[in-house]
C-alpha cells in the first residue's frame, strides 16, 4: 500500500493535541497547518492519513524545538483514545497477553507497522517492522506509550532489557531515551525491537478482567473487519495513482495486480457502496485539483495526465466535480494562496 494511503485512528491525534496544549501552544492552529481542519472524533473508523500526522509532528518539533517531542507527548495519550482496543489491552491477564492483543489489533490504531511477539527461554520480544517510513516522532510516541502502558498495568519499575530503534540517534543525544526506557538503547536498526524479561511478561496483572477483555475483543474484531473492507477501496485508489502516468488503469489490469477477478473486485467495491468508476473519478479529480493549484502545468497537459483526450471533455468533467471550470478553479486557488501569504 502506498504511504499516502496508510491511516491512523483519530483518537491518537486527540492525544497529540492534548500534548500540544500542555506545551502552551495552539493545538488547532498546528493541526490546521498539517492539513487537519478539525479535531477528529474518538472513533476507530475516523481515520487520518499518515502524511498529515507526520506534518503535524514536524510542526510540533519546530514549535517546541524538541527533537524528543514524541517521548513527552506519549504522557498525554489516554487509553480511552484507543477505544475498544485500549479497554481490551488493560483487561489482559498478563503483559504477554497484552502484547498478543496489541499485535492482533495494531492495525486498528495505525497501519504503519506490523507487530510480532517472539520468545526465547528467558525473554519475550516485541518486534515492530515499519510498513512505511514513519516520522521519528510518531515512532517515539507510539513506542514510549506502549512501555508507559505496560508500567501502569504491572509496576513502574518495569524496563526492557534492551531497545533497538529504527530512527537515527538524535542530535540531542540518547540521554532522554536511556532515561525513559531505563535500558540500553541503540539506533538505526531495520526494525524496532523491545526485549523484556519473560517472567515479568508472564506475571498475572491486578486489573485482569477476562469478561471485559472478551467484550472489547469482539468490538475490536468488528472494527478490524470494517477496516479490511475499506482497504479494498484504498488499494484500488493506490494502484490507480501508481498507474496513472502509464495511461493503462483498466479494471482488468487493476484486478490482476490485486490478484482477484474483475467480478470479485466489483463485488467487494459494491459492498462498500462504491464502484471502480467512482474511484477512478475521485482519483482523477484529486490529481487534477493538486496540479491546478500549481502553475507549472497547462490545463491541456493536466487533462491528458488524468486520462482525457481533449480539454473540452476535461472541462465538462471538472465542472461536474467542482462546479467551476479548471481555469476558474486555478484562479480561485491562486487568489487564496495570495491571501494566505498576506496573512502570514
């Protein structure tokens, strides 16, 4: 899946907004600078693109001048930000049980990484392989929150035996990471690894509640099913974006690349109340709007880029999409940009 198609649940961003406000900054202004027009709902199906969250963290680092912003931001994430997944984790029988649940439901929280839980005679290892290049602060926030949660469920003295991070060593040095994890931390690895004492991972937790865990497991499984269905539409749009420049984005080719028949593809899209033609229209509209906001391509070039044989057909389609002609849209956006320049 393309990085631009990967999403994270809105509740995660609510936690980051809380961290921003605790720094005395204007959270709404920083959210808007990252292309997040309003605060998301605390709903697992209210998703935000990973790219927007990366821009939000970039803005936070610049505003705070703190390359370790992610470590402190995790303090302001609340287990309630993660809905049924959070409730399921906190009701686990042991930390090992919690890590297995985290592995199972991680994609509800974010599609950025794949989690694995491994064991040796003495250790349990949480291994996180990134599906895309996640900004360092996203990784720092997520990983430190996991450890904070484990400490809150078991005991505050818990610490990994060792920590391996994907991110490079920050220019500020490793001190804040070593202090937080209370462990040897190394940087620049192909995947993140947290190694814990096996006996501690197997110890029963005081807050274990199998009935509550079971109830929230069922909710989390439902959300996973709904997200899996929505992935088909994202996958199709991703393939369309990849193939747009080639000019061949037929239903047959997309189906082949997704290893399914045309009929199966159409059936899956219909279950999401969409269709191949609707997604194709949406992709062409998005690409056209993006290029019209710039000035380096002519309208004629843009019309060919998005699959129209002439500008008149493109203009008719664009009016249907946006209610104005391509030239009017470009002029309006240029005016908007000029106004923003003056405001800044």
